[in-house]
C-alpha cells in the first residue's frame, strides 16, 4: 500500500479542473409593423401571465423544502456519541450539518437538524466547551445533551444556546434497553424542538451555499481523503453514482442503525488548534475562532485546498481558495471535520477500491 501523503495539491502533480466560466449571450429583438387597414382588425390574444414562485430553501442545506415549512424554526444541535460501543448511531444520517470534534481519545459529533427530524436520535452524550462557538454561527440554536461538568454547564448557561438537554427536558429522553449505559440515551428531534416553542431563532448556514459557484482554484479529482482525528480516522470515498462522499471508519463503512451508510454532499475539513478546555484541562477545546488551513470536497468529486477565517464565534465561517477567492459549498448536507494541522491526507485509488469492497 502506498504511503498516504499530506494533502498538498500542485499543478505539476495533478490535473487541474478548469474553472467554470460564464457563457455570454445576446438577445435579438425583432420588431415588425403592419399597416393599419380599415377593413377589419384581427382579434388579438394576450398570453396569460405565468408567475413562477421561487422554492423555499432550507437555510442549512440550500435544498427546497415544502412551502408550508416553518421558517422560524431554530436549529437543533444534538451531541452524539462516537465511542465504539455507541455504534450504530441513530438519526445521524438525516442531519443537515454534522461537526466531528476531538474529545478525550475519540471523537464526538455535533449533529445539527433543521430540514428533517429524527424520530430516534442518539446515543446522546455530554457537551464540551468547543460546542459553544461551533453553535454560535447558527443564530440561537437549541442544544440536546446529557449534561457535563460544572464548567461546561456554566458555559452553556452563559451562551445564546437554548438548553433542551436531559436536565432541562428529562421527560423527552429515554434509555434504549438493547444498549448499555452510558451509550444508550435517546430522544426525538421534533419533540425537542416543540419543547422550546417561542425560544431560539432561525439559523444561518455556517458556510456560503451556491449551487453554481466556480470550481475552487487548484481543485483536483480525487478518490477520497483520510482525516486523522487522534483516535478516530474518518475516511471519505467519492461515489460517482450518487455524487456523494461515503464515510468509513474503524475498518469499514460507517453505517447507522437503519442500515444506511453515512454520506455527505460536501465535506469541509478545517484544521484547528486544540487547547485545554477551561472547564477541564484534560478535555481538548477546538479553537474555531481565528483561521487555519483546510480541504473541501464537493459533489463533483473534486477536492481543493482552502483556508478558513472567522473573527467572532457568532459569524459563519469564510472559506477561501488558494487564489484568495470565496468558496461555497453546494446544496446538500455537509460534514465538517476538525482535525489538527497536517492530519489530512489524500487517498490512493487502491485504498478507495479496497474500502468500497467492504460494503
């Protein structure tokens, strides 16, 4: 097996995709006049006016939703376990946005729901101080979590987050008897949102969404990437049939309880520093305010180096390509990986083939 290489894209090594360019068009208008006659006037028919109503788009995915959708609905963040004993997770595949962050030796997910609900979701675990700034760009979201130490509880209480965790809404949580504690706490996203009626505010997307944005500078076709999160390696392999990226970890496909393999239209890797959390020195805290390097995977099977910037925890992330131009994700769900610097490598074609054979 070839040694994975740190994600570096150079024109001399990889064939670059041409940037999209606008196609110019000209409109020719022809005008003809008929002399008037006194004999008769032909009846005229006025074509009916048709009005096209723009579709209602989900704020976190950019995909159409029913016109009856409640656009005032806040986003719901759910802290989901990624311990080996927590798999298969429930509901993780229908989230609009998922952050994967480092915790103590493994990872946890911050799954954000808006356009779809999960009747069952979990296993739900404790929050971390990293979550406050990650949620900050989503307006005033709700947070479903199983609690935390005093420092984390204070951080949540002092934030704009609406607490719908187990301590605030205990009746909406239950233990799944087929699983072992603490990896068995479940809930229902629609019920959690209903419990916070009148609180929270609608979200904005963490990134710009553009269905026809230009291909980022330096973009290349790739079979996939590996993201080393210090305890969990997340591998994303491109599936041309669905125009999505399929997730693998722990030596096989990452499959949820419904039997569905997790997939994403977009994968955004943002390398971050991790500092000891002020709530617990043993807990790493992602520094999601500032900037750093990264990689973006788009639904056309391309990958590009990016940088990310954010000056405040309430702002969305700004993504720039190597030419300094803004980069937008495409409509669809997005997974956001938060590794340390130099922990993302390109996948070889042989590696991608071997992973696909594990289905």
